[in-house]
C-alpha cells in the first residue's frame, strides 16, 4: 500500500489512480471516514480520464494515529506534503465535511 511520510514523520496512506499526466482531482473525506468513502466518485472521474487521489487523514483508516497534529493547520500541511510528494500541479480539491475544512485551510 502506498504511504508518504509528512514533515513530522507521520505515515499517511493514499490512493492514486490513473497516469500521472492526467488532470488530477484530490478528494478529502469527512470525519470519521476514510478515502474509501470516495470510491464511486473516484471511479467515475477515472473513467472520464482524470487522475484521482484520496488519502486517509492522520488518525483515520490506514494512516498513522498521532497524539498531536489533529487540527486544520496540520491536516492542510499533510495535504501539502502529499501534493509535493506526488508532484501534483493544477489540482482540483474536493472535500466533504471536515474534508471541506481541510480544503479551505489548504487553499488559504
């Protein structure tokens, strides 16, 4: 399974489907869900030619649990670390519930 290590060494699980040259869409799940919650949307956009990415936020699903960093600033930093690790550009970010807050903090 694919993981990245964030700047504070937290292991974050992610899914990355489609060729790297396809336009990317990143999905951010709500609390207490995981990247799996986006399967239907990811499969749809994948069939339309997009690269789709979703991660389990720290403390959720297959990502590492942490005692610290469970706040919007750190979630946004984790998103930045994943975007950087995957060398993504011109990403469309989609969020639900807490994931919407992460998107807002990340783009801010």
